């Protein structure tokens, strides 16, 4: 099924990651897949707005015609508005629109809180009960273009499988949070004393209770970051704990070539046994607090990996909290190096950029550098709408922006998701895809919960199946697959899509 792009902050790999990767793929495979038929026929928008007759204003009918025409033009610009739906799709569209409108109107007219736009930690259980969620869960959503590898295996797998393996240790830190790691013999750490999980579990009165407590503590969802932490920075501090949890068991440090090969092997093994999983590719990612020299070296490693695994290692990215860390410009020399050798040496970039509310600052200007460095896609691009020239460029060049709505909310960029900064761009058919960033940390399913909030919060009340279908199509169109790969994924997706529409209509029509 999906191409799934994994970003690993280090690519210094360890056995534990292999397990995470393998399981991940399972999670994603459960999601079915993909789309196509780039059906961009013209819309049904009525052309000219009738002009008033000379000497008097509109009569009522003329006014209503002009109104309808203007409205249709405006709506016609939205992502997915130009897709033509077939008869079956129109039935499903009707089912989706009915529930969407009911939920919205109930909150709007009755003046009560609108649950789909509340903190994910409050809306999660509620949204899972809606038909819309159940339909989206079954929908082949295409590819997930923005996922970080340590945060995609499900919490169930982490607790019920990984922590049952040998040499897994746990400790409880000063904030009462459980950390997990693997050692041959653990270091002494008075602030967080390491204990063997198997020994602790054996001592527990109830294994179920023990596992439940561990799960609650590992999961971000235990506490609502919007209310439990001090804004963006507090949420990031909690979030970063997650990524500190993996180290090499015997102290061996493997190099990046080994890491890439390990991911490639795991992907191939999985694809061999799961023919509807199309594959996964990786983007090497550096950390924005490293030295110029380290990043320059990593870019050279990325050049070497591109030569060795041209179809598997896609390129390079820089990650971690953008606001306080080094901007792209800080690493300019290292990042310019490949194309200074020759254009053939170019390392495609997939920069996280503009994941910020700080307009006009160094971090905001990461968008400028991402574009000048010919980024293939932009991760988040949350600040893009504030930069009209850059936004034009993104649209003209078809540089897709990977929007991760739940991540943006959890990490404090936006509270009410209807105010998400990408709404105006979704309303204007920008090259956008929806992804999930780090879904396991907040116990979201890869893609499903993010698609749900995109549907309920980031699109207009009258945008139905066409919006969702276009997002799936975009995820393939803007993937870094080759032309041939895109074509085969598209046809795979189309078959699944047609079956999905058929099944969903059967299941959800008239109760
Ligand atoms: C963990 O997953 C692996 C691979 O699927 C499986 O072989 C193993 O039995 C599982 N372990 C546990 C404790 O469930
Ligand atoms: C939030 O900030 C306040 C004041 O700056 C501080 O007293 C408090 O400990 C902080 N809370 C957290 C959870 O970081
Ligand atoms: C990793 O190590 C292998 C074997 O030791 C070597 O051939 C390869 O060039 C190294 N890769 C990198 C990126 O340093
Ligand atoms: C990947 O698979 C190849 C072929 O089976 C094997 O030789 C190689 O050691 C594997 N690499 C890693 C890192 O697991
Ligand atoms: C980006 O692409 C433009 C146009 O093809 C080219 O002139 C420029 O050198 C490229 N920049 C980098 C950093 O590769
Ligand atoms: Zn990310």
C-alpha cells in the first residue's frame, strides 16, 4: 500500500529500532491505501456574474444568481472541489456531509463547544464514535509523507511486545514519568534508577495493572499538554523525553550505511508478506542543535547514501524544535556543498520549515532558505500564509506542504483547530498533504485522526468526499516516488478506493 516516509533523527541505528520499524509497517498496513485518476475536469462553476441593468440595481432573482455565482467560484477553489464524483461516490459524499453538517450546526446554533476542534486529548474518544471517523478509518488514504520513525509503532506494541523482550530497563524520573531503555548493564543514575522490566513485572501484583500504568506513563495522552505544560516549550520538553528513550544495547555504534540497509531490509521483508503495502522510504534527518561541522558531515553522508540507495534514501532534513534552535541559514555552507560539487550531486531536501508562530524572526525565515535550497516538500510550513511571495512560489512550483494538524495542536501552535493557519491554503487548493508527524506519542492512528480533524476543522461545511479523495491523491502525486512507482501505486489505490466506496455505501447508507 502506502509509500511511507520515515525520518530518523540520527540514522545511527540500533537493534531496537529495527523492531520499531517492523511493527510500524504493520500499523500502517492496517490502513489500506491509495488513489488516483487525476480527474481535473473543469468545475460546474457558472461563469460570468450577471451585470446589473443600467438605470436600476439587481432585482431579487438577479441578485440571487450573482450570489450563487460568486459563492460557487469561491467554493470551487478549495482543495478537492474540482474532482468529479461518480454515482456511488456521491452517495458516500451525502452520508459524510450529513453528519458533518449535523455536528457543526448543533454546536453553532446551540452555542455549545464544538468537540472536533477541541484539544485532541478531549476529542479523541468522542471522534472515534462518529460514522465519519469509521469511514475515514477504512478509507485508503494514500501515503503518509511525514512520519518520524521512533514515534510510529503503536503504544500497544511498545508495552506488550517490546518491553517483554530481554534487556529492557525502566526508570521513573523526578516528574514520575517512566522511561524505557535497553542496556547490557544499566548505568547508575540516581535521578532515574534503572530496573529490569521483567523483574519489576514479575514482582507486580497484577501484570495487567503494571502494563496499564506503564502505558499511561509512556503516552503523551496521559496529560493534556495544552493545560498541563507551559505552552509550546513545555509541550516540547515533554515530547523530547520520548526521543531520548532509545540507545544501542551493547554500545556498538553502527554507521548510517548500516542503518539505511537495515530499514531497507525490514521494508522489503514486510512488503514481501504484505502485498498491499507499497513500501517505505527514508529521509535522513539531522538535529538543529548540532554544530555546523556535524551537519556538513551528515550532508556528505547523505550524498553517499543517495549514491548507494538511490531508490530508498530520499534526501536530507533538519528536525527538532525550530523556535529556539539554529535556523537553516546557520548551516548554509554545509547545505550548499552538494550542488557546489555538481548539480548531479544534489541531495534532495525535505526541510521542516516555518513550524512557528514567530513572524519575521530567524525561524520564520527558514521558509526562505528551504525554498532557495530547492526543498522538495516543506514539513509543516505553518507560517507560510504570512508570506505571500513564498506562498505563490510554493503553489507555482508544486512544492507540497506536509500539514500535521494534531501535532501542531499538541505542540502548541494552535488551540482551536478551525483557526489552523493552513485553512486559507486548503481553501485555495495549495499543494498540501495531511500527515501525522509522531502519532504514537499521542496515541493517534497514523493518518486517520489527522484526516478526521482536517475534514471537520480545516475544510468548509460543504466539502465532502472530494476533499478527502484529493488529499489521498495529493499524497501520491507529491510523494518522492518515481513516475513508474507513482503509476503503480495509483492503480493499486484506485482498486482499493472503489472497493472502499462500495463497502462504505453498503455499511453506512440509511442506518
Ligand atoms: C513480538 O513480535 C514478534 C514479531 O511479530 C513475535 O515473534 C513475538 O512473539 C512477539 N512477542 C511478544 C511477547 O508478543
Ligand atoms: C510554568 O511556568 C510557571 C511560571 O513561569 C512555573 O512556576 C511552572 O512551574 C511552570 N510549569 C511547568 C509545568 O513547567
Ligand atoms: C559504514 O561502514 C562500512 C563498513 O565498515 C563502510 O563501507 C561504509 O562506507 C560506511 N558508511 C559511511 C556512510 O560511513
Ligand atoms: C540486509 O540484507 C542483506 C541481504 O540479506 C544482508 O546481507 C545484510 O547484512 C542485511 N543488512 C542489515 C543491516 O541487516
Ligand atoms: C536550486 O534550483 C535553481 C534552479 O534550478 C538553481 O539555480 C540553484 O542553484 C539551486 N540551488 C541549490 C542550492 O541547489
Ligand atoms: Zn516532523
